[in-house]
């Protein structure tokens, strides 16, 4: 049986935040407010999710599972949108639709085909696995978008020169797309390089702490690592290609300004 974490243990955990607050004050980092807000949100959001999952697992309704999935994707898309500073190109719809479609396909394949959960939307499998896909791929898509927009803006003269020489929008922005996809996928690839040697991932750790056989836990973790790479690559590719199209006008003129 795993050791139970009660209110006292949670309060002891807050000691790490106190260290962070002290360091921020000593070094004048100005992170005190963010640390406090982040801590409050961590407690509130996770306790709320715990009660929601308890209810969803007990009801076992596919509509509720779908609603939880949509809320997770919408929240992730909102966070990604907030990280993109560019306001001349609307990325909200491309981000949400690309994330929803790619994450849904990957999550269904993993739960229904690889894990073979029946039904495929079984909440005990679909929600945790899709949650890992959404959470881990969100940062990748934000990185890919930021790199795409910064590359097109910083290399505007080169892109416009290629357009003037007869290249179309796809040819003129090929390097920017390549850099954006590289930036989005590399964190997942780096994680694959270090998993098991540099760190033990969260899902595997959770299963071991819950008493599962480590050899069974690693099989799930391998599936998760492969799933994350697939979701990251698919989501980054979809959103980068869609947003790239929006960076150019009807005459294939670059809309981004320096």
C-alpha cells in the first residue's frame, strides 16, 4: 500500500515554496507573487480535478468524458494563445482545432488500439492518458508557434526577396517552418534520450508508488513516451502549417511587420 499523504504532509511540502520565496526575496527576482499564485492554483486546480474525476469515474458517461477532454484542450489552447505575443495574426482557431484533432486521434489510438481499453473512452484510461498528451504537447506547440512567427518577422527581408524572385509562400517560408517544427519536437526527443537514465517519468513513478510491478510500469511508460512524440509532432505540424498560411495575404505578401 502506498504511503498516505495527509494535510500535515501537504503543509510540510509548502516548505519548498518558502525556500523559493526566500531566494526570490534575497536575489530580488520579483517572483514572490507568481510563486504564491502558482501554489494556490496548484492546490485549487488539483483538488477540483480530483473531485471531478471521482464523479466522472462513478457516472461512466461518454459525454462527460468528452466534456472533460474539451475543457482540457480549450484550457491548453488558451494558455498557448497567451504565450504568443503576435496580435496581427489570429492563431486562436488554428491552435484549438489542431490541438483537439491531433490529441483526439492519438488518445483514441492509444486507449482503443494499444492499451485495448473497452470501451475506448473508458474514463480511467482515456482521461489520464489524454491529459498527459495535452499537458506535455502544449509547451511544444507554444515553442513551435513562437519560433515560426519570430523567424518570419526577423527574416522578413529574405522572405520578401524570395517572393519577389518568384517563390511562392510555401517556398519562401520553408526554412521558418523547418525551424519551428524542430523547436517543437526536440523537447520530446530529448526526453526520450534521458528517460530511465536522467529521470523517472511521472506515470512510471506513480505506478511504482501505487505498488505496480516496475516491469509492467515501464511498458506503460514506453507507450506514453511514444504517444507524446507522436502528439507533439502531429500537433506542431498542423498548427504551424495553418498559422503560416495566415501570415500571408491574398497576394502572398507577408503580413508580419518588424
